[in-house]
C-alpha cells in the first residue's frame, strides 16, 4: 500500500517536472522571438491607408514570420525531408547541378513593366540630349539553365527581354548583356548560393556596357582579380532553407598598378558618411557579405573621382549594379547611383544634382519585371511638357547651378572627409584621396575645391 502511494507521488512529480520543463522551454522560445528574433526583419509602419486596405496586417504577418527565431532551422529540416523524396524546389528556388541554387524566372507584373517602360521613355524624351541605356541582366536560371534539375522548365526570360526591348523607344539604347553572358555560361558568373552575379559576371557585363556606350577602354588601368572571401553564403540559401554547404568566393578587381587607379570619394547620401573606397571590408565579417560592394544598398550613392574627364553618369539600379560600378570609375568625374526601391525623392531632385552626360538603367531581369518603384521615382517628377527644359543640363540652368559646382573634384573634398570616412577599403592603399590631384589635366572648372556638403545634401 505504501509502495503504491509512493509510485503515484513519483508519477505526479514526474508529470509536474515535465510540464514545468515544457513551460520553461516555451518561455525561453518566446523570449528569443520577442527579443533577438531576426535582426533583418523590419516592423511595418502603421498608417490610416494601410489599415483600411488591409496592407498593414499583411505586412505585420510577414514581419512576425521573419522574426521567427528558428525559421531557418525549420526551413532546413523541411527542405531536407523533401529532398529525401526527390524534391528539388523550395520557395521558388531550385537545387541544381553542382549544388547551385537557381531562382525561378519571375512572372512579369504587366502593369508595372508598362509603367517602367513609359517612365523611361518620358525621361528620355524630356532630357533628349542625354543618351539613355537600358541593361537588363539575365538571371542564372536563364543563362545557366543547364544547371537546373532534370525536367524542370522555367519561364522564357529571353522572350521577356525581347518584348521589353521592342517596346522601348528608338532613342533608348539596349545593352546586350544576355549575349555577353551566354558566351561564358560555363564559367562562375553567378554565385551558387546567391541571386546576384559574381564580379566575373559583372566584368563581362561591364564590357558589353562599355561597348554600347562607346567608352575608351584603352584608357582604363589593367585589372587583376583578388579573392577576398571564401565563405559567403547568399540569400538563396537562407530563403530556400537548403543546407549551407560550401561557401562562395567573393572576388574584386583592382588595378595591377595602384598608381593607375583613380582616387575617389563615395558618399552614402542616406547616412551622409564618406568613404575613400568602393569596398567596405567590415561587411565581410557580417552575414550579408555581398554588402562589401558600395557598402550595401542605399537610396542614393554619390561617387566623385579624379578621372580625367567631365562626364557624369546617372545609374538607376538594383543590387546587380553594385559590383559593376567599380569598373566604371575611370570614365567619369562623378557617378550617382539611385536605387528606386530605397530612394524617397523624385526625378527633379536627382536631375538638379549634376549635369549628367549619360543615364543607365541596370537591373536583373527578375527585379525589373516585378519592380514598381522605378515608375514611382520617374513619374513623380517627369514634367508634363518638356517646353522650357534645358535637357542637356539635367533640368538645371547655368545660373542656378554652374559646371564648377557640379564638378567639385574628389581631391577638393578629401580634406574635409577625413573625419567622416569609415569602412576601410579592401585594396585602397592609402585610405584617403590625394590632395594633389591625379586630375590628368581636367578643366579648371572641374578642379575647383569646394564644400561637398552643400552639393550632396
């Protein structure tokens, strides 16, 4: 009788301990999700419009999903189980040959594509003295379709590009990035774990762009590749839940002789920080190592160089442009890169910034056909009529903004940027822009010293 009573008490204690253990684990689990969660998740902003149309609740649901602490582990487990049964697709990402992860070709947002094309045409018509180039970079599932799993077919991105090209106006130059990459489809021109192309792919894209724009590549310094990281795990791995496996290598291209490189100042207009290099090596210690290029995405980036020219380039872009822009610095005194997905201003504000001599739209195919921000930025300020617009000067008169203001050289800024410069460069040998020029005999107006803050704000 006594033993029976003891056994009952023991069972009760065991159940209580089990219950308390489970409760404790749940509390810890909740705390992890409420406090650290996913640092990349951004809480949506509430507004009357988003509450009324239901957008806020939908965005908040996505936010909670992103905050889920063990999301990656559960995704990985789910994908591993599916892989055991032969499934090789997760979240629209295919596990291809050679452990390559390839994102499916996106279905075009027809109204969005139409608005983007209309915005580009209106821009080209308004600023008719400035040549406009469109460069859509094919995604890996297009160029390297041979790496897709057997029997998998994706949307015809070649046809998407053909339709877009045919609908663009005659005054807009199409850059043949697709043909350039097809010649190198057996090379590592895309990362295995990330949606972006590699620096090698960007180099081939740069060659196609330089040819279309008529850039004198003979003036550019000889470049050599340097591997700066070997354990990059990209966004496709995280999104799909597929095991990390071996990391990708990240390569940059630098002048063979450092004396041949142009000096520069890059300003992140979102943070107002200045850098003496296009590469932020501190990003290599973080999860998103692709942010090495230009320090990551920003609404607007302004790059001033000591290149022997007065040409200025405006780029509307997505992340694919980040590792291509460094190839262009020898050809321009100033490069302004705008990411419409993050930029909150309008076209007039951009065009008043400098006297641009060329405009480029550089996007991946998937990004362009699903993007709704290009038309927002372009359409918000495209004048109803071009009458009275000084198209050749970027909608700004000589009286309101002289070429000397537009062309304040990088060496004139280096003295005041020293305290603000951050993010050490990967191959910058001095860490700062030389004050004696390297101007190469540029015109007097473009070599005037000046305060960059008045210009960049």
